[in-house]
C-alpha cells in the first residue's frame, strides 16, 4: 500500500509573545529584525508569554486528495500551512512530505520584489528543483494563465495585488509540485480568476497531485474538496467527509448567540490605536441570534480609540452560511445613505459605539455571519475580525401564501410590481 503523501504526527507550534523566537527559521529571524528592529531589541528583554498556535495535531493526506482546512480566525490554519510549506519549524512533532511542495500563502511569499515576472518564474522553478528545460516547457502556460503578458519584464514590486496573486498562483500550480498548498490569498483576485483557480486545482488533483486549501468560503470548499479538517484554537476538532465538516463548522458558529464581548482592553482584537470591545446583533430591541424576516437587524459594535485626533471609519461584511459575501457597508459618506456625523472627524481618546441597520424584508431566511473592520485614515485597516457573530433569519410565512417553496437567493426583498392592461381584444393579431 502506498504511503500517505503527507503525514503530520503530534505537531505543535509555540510562539513566545513579547520574546524573540529562537525556534524560527533563519529567514524569519532576519526578516523580522530588518522589518521591526526596535521590536526585535525590545523582544530580547520582554516578559515571556507562551502561545500555542498549534497543539498536538495529527492527520494523513493521501495522494490526489483535495483537503479543505477550515476554522475561524486564530484557529491555526495559516500557521499549519507555514509549517507544511517549511517556512517555519514546528516546536514539537514531525511532518513528513513525500513530494515537492508549491505554496501560495500571503501576497509576497516566494517572489523577489526587484526581479521581473519572468525572472521570478525561473527562480521559483529552480527552487522546486526543476531543470531549465522543464521550466521553459511550462513558461507559456504560466504567462497565459496569469494574464500578465505586457508586464512580464516589469519588476513584480510594481504589480498590483491582483497581478501578483495571478502570477503567484500560476507559478505554484503549473510548475508540477506534487503538493499544492493554497491559503485564503485567492480572495484578492476577481471572481472570474477565482473560478479559473478552482478549476485548475481540480485539474491538479485529477492529475494525481494533492491540494491543501484554506478558505472562509464554504461554497468553494464544498465544491472543490473531498475531505475536510476543522481547526479550533490550534487543535483538530473533526476531520472527514467535507460536507460533514462544513456542517460542524456552521453549527459551531451558532455558539456566539448574537454577541461577543471583550472586557480586557489588552486582549481585545486590534492594535495600539483601536481595539474592539463588543459586537451585538439587535432585533426588536433585544440582543439575539434569531431574527424574524420582517424585522430590522441592527449590527452594533463598540471600540476603544487611544490615538487623539484619529480619523476612524467602521465597516461590516455580511456573509451567508457558506462564507459567500452578501454585502459590504461602511459609515463612509460615499457608502452610506445617511451622514454618520463622525466620519471625517477627528476622534478623541475614548469608547465609541457604532451601528448599521439592515432593513426588514431584505435578507432571505438562513444563517448569516458578520465580519467587523475598523480603519484609520479611510484605508488603513487597524482590525478585522471575521465571523465575529452570527444570526439566523426566520421566515414568517407571509410570502408563502401563494408559493410554498423556498425563495431563490440570499436576499428576498419586497419589490414593487405593477401590471397594466395595454390593449383589450378577444384575439391578439
């Protein structure tokens, strides 16, 4: 019997918060020191605090499987992929990889910014151990897939994020890795390119290669994958048939009960400027995770501001139960029907409460999740908490008097219809 292409045995990864990471790879250590020199110096004397990003994880992946790795923010998904991609070392345990690995993690990983697209294609191929002739045979397919013909000889540091991702995925998928690892980074691309990427990953698996796919988009995971692994707080909660794992993930999302609260400023999501204190779903005057279809839904959240004069804007993403975006909204004037009053104003130090009202008779029945984003200076994201709360919209039956089936779509607004008699005649010629 053929051995699994990936074996993970009792894998754990420890980070020492506030202290230099001595179990980093050399590349990690050098990069952190260059990018954050003051933090690196302070880290040597900072108080030690342990954080286990992964704890005692074990699983196997067979050749040709497409495995979806899912879980909420902070579950350990990206850390697991970095260990499997050999970007960082495990603290404990062992990873056995029986094949070459092609990885597409955060934007920028694996490319040299000063080199052109052409040069980076050859560089990545050589890193994978391919000969020049092998790379040349794949070169035209990579360029065609990435759609960057005009910018092939431009340094990639001048690429847009979308161009960068297109080239990175094309390189990772076409240079014949036996194992392809793809993180949520595909969300940067447009819808058409995402569809092309999903198709390519299916083709890769049908060629007998293996794919590990991390995404918050459960529809994509369900369509692409045949096996799922659910992570939570650095541990595997369940693994098996992908739709069963997705259902477990969705059920776990119901535990928020329409409210999340962080009482301690220092452990709340955010940074040294803004931190999130609470998020609530309010309907009919009560905090709830169950909403009638004919009632308004108020998404209300509080945040601390520590920077005098900060220009802060708030935003939400609404997702359906499969992680597909339904809508995005912000208190920016151009995105809101009403003038918030605080948008564009300097915020004093203090606690703020902001809210967004989703009108009644707009959403279809089903479960929804909320992402909260807080920005400064319009486009500088200070914090983003994915799927921080969930709620379920329940149908009252009013729109099922004539039609008893399910209404198509994630929205089910009451739209105005009018029919007029234009010509009265027994026979229409």
